[in-house]
């Protein structure tokens, strides 16, 4: 439908909103924008849920696409611990004991991430062109097709190739999910909704833990091929839902499709017509402020002016997820085995670990509602540093059954803290830091920084844990504790507080070059349009 046709369908009682260019300086329109922003600030979390339940639903559906990346990442971590998989593809290190060589173990973990690295760079340009909704639909179709390669693979080489192809749609999912979710929900729900991404990671790990626990006693190829087939459970139902999902009104406004944007706002909540028009005016006001910087967004814009600072923050927060104990959670079963736990007990502990992560994710919703993003990130990182060092100390003592159990428990605690603080709040920070104009590109480049850091870290992690590598087991806590310290120091000086800030206020704070530690205390007038 053309832009002109969409604009003619707007209510006549607000004719100024039907113009191709809304004059923000027009008093009535400006008042609408201010009232719309004030209404968001005044909303409590519970009121926001009641007023926009459909926004919550569609935000969760989009975030649920992350289950597929989570499922496959944790599945690879469990493959290397499955005895039948080890016997078929591994090497014998002692009589009757087989392990997957370090280079192939790393390749299994890295292949999907390499594919996702490509996907996140494709996500921005594709999304800017066709929108969040159709980009996700395209990725879901691609996901269904690429699973065939992994499922029918009969060698480690083909399995690695399959993982690489599956990674491309993962990149599209992870780049678009936080951006879409943050744009469709009210201000009061932005933290909770984007934190749902970490919840979906935990759901994926629980499904994997349950599936591999159920099949790990089989002695044939179905011990790993059946869990691979479970990947087909997710894409088709989500695809059907995305076909009827609304597009982000922010994306529609940036494309000049105001009529469709208004209908999208109305579909996302139970707002009155007047409230919907105020929300539309608020969005247009912010988009016009950002349009003063540049019109058609390009990836180069991420590295110019004030957007460079926002891009650096996004990249550092994303990349730092790999340096504070997260990789212990991704390879939990193998970590438990290397800590001296039996195979059966390791798979049981992995299921417990995954369930506790889900609990931590739910608790993070209440944390994000009560405390600032910066506060949660700093305290979560500091707490994990303590437990990572304790893990290293425990692994340095003479090893007994008791020290093995303590290492396993510390691994679970580290995963729990990450799943309740750093993991979910990182997605919120990433979604809020980027400008509206560059959000699709920014979340993609930020996730690329995550993969850029993760790919070598996966090799390092495998090398530290594998008996054919450095065989450090729990002593890896010293390494991750040190890298987590670096993350804490950088976040203390450079991470701003954006809780309860509208996108207009965030733009102004960055344009004024306010120091990170003063973001929370700086007052922005509702009439400021700089």
C-alpha cells in the first residue's frame, strides 16, 4: 500500500499527523508528543502490561527465536560429552575412554558462531529494507532448510558445515529480537521484555538438557541424531505467528508509512485513539530529532560522531558476555565431567543448572524493575568475579570427591548469577543504547562483536577444559575471573544508566556528551529537541 493511501486513512480530527512531514514545532503536535512521552514515564510495569498485552506477546514471540541458537549451542556442548558420539568421532586417550579432539570440539562450537557472524552483518541492511517481521520470516524458512544438513551429517566435517549454515539465521534472529522487542513495548516494560532473551536461552538449554539426558544411555547414533531432529519443533510455529505479527511502528515511521504505524500502535495495545495518536507524535518527534544527524542509515554512520560512542558501548557490553563465566554455562556438562563428576551425574547436574538459570531469568525481571541497568551489571560482574576466583582456588587444592562437588556447585552458582544479572541486562542495555535510526544496524554490529570475541574464547575454553589440551578444569576460574575484572573496570567508567529514559532523552544525553556516571542525575526538559 502506498504512503499516500496510508496517510488518507488517518483520523480527520488530527489532520496535522496525516502530512508527509509533521511540523514538530506545531503547538498541538508538540503537545501530543510531550503528552505521549509523559504518559509512558507515568506508567507502572503492571499498568503497562494491562494496557499493552499484545505488545508483550509479540515481543516474547520475537525473543523466542533465540531458543533455536541456544538449543544448538548447548546441544554441541552435550555432544562432546555423549559416550556414543565420543566413540564414533573421538580418539582413545586411555583404554575404553574416548574424547573428541580439541580442534573438532572447537570447530563444532565455532562453526555456528561463524555463520551467525555473517548473519548479523546481513541483518541490518535487510531489516532496513524489508522490516523486522519479514526478515525474521526469511530467517525461519532458512532455519528449517539448514537443519537437514546437520541431521543427515555422517561425519564431523559435514556436521560442522551444517552448523555454519544454521548460524546465518541465528545471526538474523539475535540482531533483530532485542531491537524489535524494545521498540514495540512501553518504556516500563523495556527492561523486562528484552531480558526475556536470556530466558529463551535458558529454555533452549533446558530442552537440550532433558533431551540429551533421555537419549544419552542409547548406544547408537540416535543418542545425538534424535536431539538434532528436535530443532524442527521451533521454526514453523514461530513462522506462522510472525505472519500475523505487527511491524514495529518505529520502523514504519522511519520509512514514512505513518498510517501503517498508527495501525501497528493500535494492534499492540488497548489504547484509545487519542492515546495512539499521541504515541505516534512522540515517535515522530524522536525520529525527526535523529533525522537532523542523517537520513538514510548506513553501517558507516555507526562510527561517526556521537553514534561512535553508542556503538562502542553496545559492542563492549555484548562482547563482555564471553568474559564473565558464560562459557562455563555453555559447556556445563563437559565442565562437570572434567571436574571429576560421572557422566550420568554430569547430565543430571546440567539439567538442574538449566532449570536454575530459568529461575534466575525470572528473578531478573524484578531486578530490572527495581534497579538500574548499570547497577545490576556492576554488582553482577563483581559477584561472579568472587565465585570464579573461588572456583580456581578449589581446583588448585588436592582433588577429592568433595572438591569435585564444590567445583560443580560453584559452576552452577556462576551460571545462576550470570543468568540473573549480566546475561539479561546486557540485552536491555544494547537495545536502549543505540539510536532509533541505527538500531537495526547497531544490534547487528554489536552481536558481531560478541561473536568476534566468542570464537577465539570458545577455542580457549575448549583448550583449557579438554584432557588433550591444557586440562585446567576448574582452574579456568582464574582466567575468567581476570577477564571479568577488566569488564567491570570498563563498565564502571563507560557504561551509562538509561533506565526510565525515553529514546528522545537518550539521544539528547549522548548529543550533550554527558559522562556515563552522570546520565542518571542529568535532567532533560520535556521540550528539549536538540
